[in-house]
């Protein structure tokens, strides 16, 4: 069975199909919410889907969120200060929400 990053191609295709079907609803709802650098950075909304939502659609959001927590928490002193801490907090909240939804 062919895979990319350990994910079977059939699962990837299904995730892409779901992603494209949901794009219209995301654009009509979520993406009309106010954009800000912490919860909805405008530059992440290009193409109608945020990276976090795409990661959720292909089942790797837990690792994506954890990686971003580490990234923002480790760089805050040298890059964006409190804004990076707020981003790390946002990803913590997203990870908590994901994990609680799985219980």
C-alpha cells in the first residue's frame, strides 16, 4: 500500500475530499470571524483553510499542536515576546480541547 508520511494514500485522498467539501462552510462561518495574530492570523487563512484545521482533517493535529507549543515557548525571548507566549497558550488550549473531545 502506497503511503506518504506513513499515511495511506486512500486516507489522504479522503481527507482532501473532506477538506474541500468543508471549505465553503469554513469560509461562510469561521473565516469571517475577526482575525488577529493569536487566534486567527490572516496570513494562515489563504486558500480557505487554516493549517490547524487541515492537520485535524488528516488526523495529525495532536502532534502539530504540541510542536507549535514547543516552537512558540522556546523562541519567545528572541522573537515576539508575549505574543509568542499567547500563541503557545492558544495551541495549549487547542490541544486540551482536542484531547478532551477524544475522551
